[in-house]
C-alpha cells in the first residue's frame, strides 16, 4: 500500500523531457532513458536471464539486508529468485544503456545477487572494470558461474559484508556506483556517506528501490539534501545522484 501511494504521488509530480531545462539532464533523458532502439547487447542480456530461469537448483540464502517480502525461508530455488527478486528486463536494459552513454570505466556494485544487474553493467561497457560485492556466498557462487559461462571477464567478484568491503576501497574512484543490496535507511545512508570518498565530479550513484519503504524514501530525501549532491533524478524505482559542481542544485522526477 505504501508503494502504491508513493507511485501515485510520483505520477503527479513527474514529467518527461519536455519539463526539463537542464541541458545535461535533457540529453540524458532523450538519448539514454528514452532510447527505444534494439541494441546488439540485448540478446546476450536475455540469454543470461534465461539461463537463470532454467536453473531449478536450491540454495541457502544469507540475507544481510532488509529481508524478503516474497520468500519466508532461507532455502530458495535459483529460478524463483531470478523471476521474483532479480532486476526486471526493462531496468537491466536501462542500466546497460547508462553504462554505455556515460562511458563508465570504473564501476562498483553493492549487491551482486545472481548477477543480472552485473551482467548489464559488464555487457554495456566491456572495457570497464567492475567490482561487485555480495554478502551471500551461495548466490555469489551462482553469479560467478554465470559470469564464466558468458565470458564476462571484466568483473571482480567480492564475497563480503558491505561495510568491511567498502572500508577497503581506499584510493579508489568510480564513475558509476550501483547500490542494490540493503533496503534499510541507516545502512543506505552509511554506505552513501562512506562512498563519497570514491566519487568525482562526473560520478553517478544509482540507488535501487528508493520508495520500497517509508525509511528508504526518508533516506532518499536526506541524500538529496546532502551538500555535495547537485542533481538528482527520481525514476520511482531508482534514484540517480550526480555531483556536477558546474550545475545548480536541482531535483527531477522523470517517468521512464
């Protein structure tokens, strides 16, 4: 019910490219968000997804985040995780487009899961170096096997809790950071704060499920207000955060 109410609020305040006066955001929307072409990467994304849909093995899950609203036990079928908890195909394609459009070369992902988002990042820019962190060893093992099967060789997979893993990212900078692993306010704000040392002027941080709960929406509002943040885009499912010092502080809600 909370998400439904938030979605109606989003529809009321959101716009498309015609309500945007920032050249940077306008081009991002028209050339990336609304790119409807059938790109050559898409069939490989589909194959990766289908391989998981055909995997009916059971694994034991170590959940370090907010938990699942779908699964009750810790033993889950891989195919079921892929169909109910994995990144939807439309968003995977957009993630793929974003990496290409922004020419992101150094990428960090918090929350590998089965690697559906990771594969979109990897295939979107095969010259990029991707570090992906996952707290559950068994889901990470499935993802690593998929990476090998599809020859996604630009991925460095780390199995660890996010907090100690982030603390070891000293002297690293990233062009794109995708946060999709812990839908709790306190954790989200902590990770965001810790990762500020790894961003530069053109970095984008993508936060998943910003309207998943009241706490997550509150976290999103606090991030928007952060003094280092200049531009944010709310697509309802994602929140995109930019640090472009050449732009005045603006917040957009965009229908994708």
